[in-house]
C-alpha cells in the first residue's frame, strides 16, 4: 500500500511543540488535518491549532504491515516523533 505522509508540528497546551506524522492512504490534506485533530483530541490536546501551516504534505512511501492494518481500520496512523505523549 502506498501511503502519504503529512509532517505536523503543533503547540501543546503547556507550550511545548509536538511533532508527529499523519499517515493516510488518501492524498487529501483536509482529511490529514481532520485525522490530526482527532488524534490530538484523544490525548487531551484537542484545543491545539492544526491548519495547513502546522500540517504539510511531505512525501509518499510504502507502508509496513502494522501501519497498513491500522490505516485500513481507522483511516490513518500517527507516527509520534518528538514531544508526543
């Protein structure tokens, strides 16, 4: 499966920067932002600002099987990079 990677940097409620990638099978910027907001809400950071300034398309690549499985189930996968709980 080819996936699309959206590089995302947002400010957490306590002011630190959270860096994560939104991985999705559809190259759709609006959906990537929606998925980022959904995930942020699930970790109690639902008030974080996520726009095209914070979430940008990076590249496309193949997906390992566990990532592909989660994308097929939820529509997306979050790859935590820095400052994520």
